[in-house]
C-alpha cells in the first residue's frame, strides 16, 4: 500500500502535475456554466420561434443541431467559422459551440413545457392587457421552466460530460489533463480514474444543488 501511495505521489505531486487536473477542472466547470447560460437563453429564443408562425426556421435549426455530433459542430466552429479569429480564447469558442448544441435540446424541452401548460394561462394574461411577448416572459416561460426543471438538469449534466471533447481544439479540460499526465508518467490508469471520480463528484454536487432549487420552487408554489 505504501509503495502504491508513493507511486501516486510520483504521478500527481512530483512535478506539480496535479496542477493540470486543477486547470482542467476549472476549464470544464467554466465552459459548462457559460454554455448552460448561453444554451438556455438561445434555447428560449428558439422555442418561442418554434411556437410562432416562423416555426419552420426553428425546426430546421433544431434538426440540424440535433442531427450532427457535438464534436463536428465544435470543429466546424473552431476551424471554419472562427478561423479568422486566431486570438479568440478556446474557452469562448468551446462555450459558444456547446451552448449552441445545448440550445437545440433546451428549445425542445421548453417548447414541450409551454405546450403542456393550460391554455387558459395565456388567455388570462392577454385578458389582463399583456401583449404576447410580455405574457410569454412574465407568465408562460417561468411556469414552463419550473415544470421542466428536472429535464433541464439532465441536459446540463450531459453538457458537463460533453465538455470532455474540447481537447479536439486544444482545450485543456479534465480529460486532456489526464492525457498530459499520462504522456509524462506513462501511467494511464490512475489519471483516468481520478478524472472519472472528479466527474462523478461534480455530477453528484450539481444534481444535489438542482434538486434543492427544484424543492425550493415547489415550496414557493
């Protein structure tokens, strides 16, 4: 046991290689947070278009994003769309790419939540003199988000795990940090196990926080 602890020390402590893991952790969590906010905002916008007379535009967008792998979208955004912006941080490129990918799923989640509400909610809001956009903003969307919160949580957890492909464009996320440590120590199992454990803990913490938020919303109802 002592020998193996010394091995772990050699892998992670010697050469300050644990810093790669910390850097990857910060990058992964930061990209996830940025993408989640970006994806929700864009997803709400797409969902509202999906419910309007211009719904065919939203349908094309949603089908296009959901029908192609996230890694392809990431590479296209980094190497084609933002190819002329060499100084753009990888963090920002990755955040936008994952946010766009998430928005298509969020849009469908929100659309189903809105359509699942009692139609009388909109009629009552309009009867009070609210315009359609104001009624959506103040009455419909907040109720829909409360209803679909568990599904949104699942989407955000998926988003967290999807950030593991950011190494394709040079980002040092958790998985990339494991690869760097492996290349320096020739030990592949321990770095991967550590990264897997970190993802497991992050998902557990995130799930617990969101369950608390969900419970709070139910109490406020």
